[in-house]
C-alpha cells in the first residue's frame, strides 16, 4: 500500500517534540512491513540541510504563491519537500520566531502543506500516488478537508498527537486557503468562530487515531476534549477513533548501542549503568554516591507536565537524602523556581535549563527513577526510554503513561508485572506517596532488581504500531 505521511517535523533533522520522533520512526517501520511509504514536509532549512540532493517533481502556482515540489531519498525512504522560500525559509523553530511569537502566516504555511498532501493522493506526481494520506496533528489537518473537496481520491487518517494544540485562525482566511466557504460550519472546519485545522482533520478524516489507547478514551471526556467532546464521542461511536501506542526506536534508545553513553550496559551486564550514574552525578556537580536514590527528569517546564506539583513535593522528599537532576526549559516561572531549589539544596538538586540531546541520554541512563508526573500525556516517550534503560518511571495514570507503566503494588510485584510507580490523581499528596514507594523499593534491593528486569524486558518497538496502522489502513478499503 502507498502511504504518505504529512508532517512538519522529522527526527533527527528537525524536532520540537514527540511528533518528530513518531514521523522519524513509524514510516521506516511501515516500510519494513512491506508498505511503500513516503513523507511530505516543508523545505525548512534544517530539513534540506539534512537531505541529499533533491530532484524537481514540478513547480505549481498555488493559493499560497509559487511552490516547487521536490523529491529526495532519505535512508531508503522517499521524502517530498515543498520548496516555497517565502513561507519556509526560516531558521530555528518551524512555528514561531525567536521571541516565541507564532508566524502571522502560519495559516497559509500549513494550509499549503496540507494541500500538497491531498494532491499527492490525486496524481500530482505521475510516478507515485498515495492510497492513504496520513496527516499528523493540526499542521496537516486540512489535508483531510482538501481530500473531501476533491471527492476523496485517497483515504485519509488523522493522528492527534496533542489535542491542546488546535491550529485556530481567523475565519476571514477561508478565502485564502482554497476551501469552499460553506465548509466554515459547525459540521466542518469551524470551532468557536474560528477555522480549526485540527478539527478539519477530525471531521473529514476517514479514521482518527490518538497516540495511546487511554488518551483515545480520555479525549471523549469534557476534561480532556478542549471543546471537541461531541465530535470525538461521535467518532468513537462510529468506530472511527482508536488509540495506537507510539513506539521507541531501539536503534537510538538502547543502552547496548547508545553512542552518547560513557559505557554501554544490558540486562546481563549492568555495571555500565553504575558508571553512567557516577558520570551523571559528576556532570551535574552532585556527590558521586552510588547509594543515593537519583530521580531525574527531562521535560518541557509547563503545567501540563505536572512540574508545579513536583516543586511542592520535592522539599518533602529531599529531607530523605535523595538526589534530583532536571534538564528542561519552558515557562519562566518554573525555570526560576527550579533554579532557586538548586541554590537551596546544592548537594542534592542540580538543574540545567535548556535542551541537550546527548545529555538527555546520559540522564536517562544514569538516573534510578525518571519522573513523568503529567496532568495529561497523550503518549509520553521518556517513560518508554526509562524502561529500556532500567530507570524506573514514576508517572501519573493518564494517557500513554497509564498504558505503559505497571505500578509496584504488592499484587504486581508478586506476579512479576511491576515496572514502575503510578499515582492516580494530580495532587501533591499522591505524588509524595509515589516518591515514598520508590524509596521503599530502593531499600529492598532484590525487589528493585526484579522490577528493573521487568522494565528492561518490556517491548514497545515501532513494528507493533506499524502492524496496527496496517490493519487500520486495510479496513478503510473493506
């Protein structure tokens, strides 16, 4: 089957979040499963710099100005590039400028991405036509609407990576994006008086997926639906909404292979993990104490990630002599609060504001427990990395976290299923209790090692997701 992924990020060439990890891995897993897979992405500078020489498919006069469609091979996978310098020739983040202001023409930039996605499902490239156009997040949502306008020459799947980001723009732009005005309707692209690119994907796709089974359930409730509960509940009732758990690229995230680590390790040879812990403690100027329970976190500093709960819980936990390392950036109030905590507890807390890919690997390998206390988490990837590296996840029971981490309850310890620590409600008391549970297990070393084995043996490889998507695609043609 010919599958086209329409997206705005691609790991490792351009990444702002988990979307890039998905589009950088799922298409390759699908190709290995026998599908003929290609990617469509804007020709952002970071993308073109990381690709080999591209050839021209054609140059087109579009509603967004002249654009050239190019084609390149990337690690055996076909990549279409939309070369429109007036829209995409901008360094850095693909969505906003250095002052974090969204680009004023984002409505046009991502409408064009979606338009090309639909056209590639309708013979734009005479050498290759998509059977399924798989659109990712709001940036590609209009692809499903354009396919609808064209009479659905290809099937469409829309994946929600985070429902909180909806791609909303002023309704007056309808005249500029080549969609009929009558589609600006509650039964169409309209949401709260604006055009919603995400809603367009939900409403017009042949099938909608979320990035974990639990998140697919959660988004049909008022708490998580962001005003789209009615539509999402209808999709669920029509069997047009399902959850497919994201995977991990074990060629990249694997302590046996990871080039970022000072020493490799595996289940039957764990001494390298102790070396990683010592090196991590040294890199963050903490005492190199192998007996200190080391909590780590790699995250965006936002309320979604539960960092406000963590800031309240940590002073109570630090009394017990544990260590805490953070790598992240985000809301300035949280950056400042963690920096102040570091000044208050210099022997136990160390914070790096920013992001560093190499350092993130060392943190996940060198920590004992990785923290993901999110208020909501569509899938989450750091807990999956933690499992593989034997760094037990401490998570809230939401979204993909609930689907991937098994709590160290007495029953789960007995049946050898436990892989981490899970708390249910987003409050400080439950988070502190989960911390205490981790500390208790740490002091019961034989049990700790058994749980670590369970964690490292868990399999969340991408081929499992690829197989599930293959079934979804096939069902669209039945």
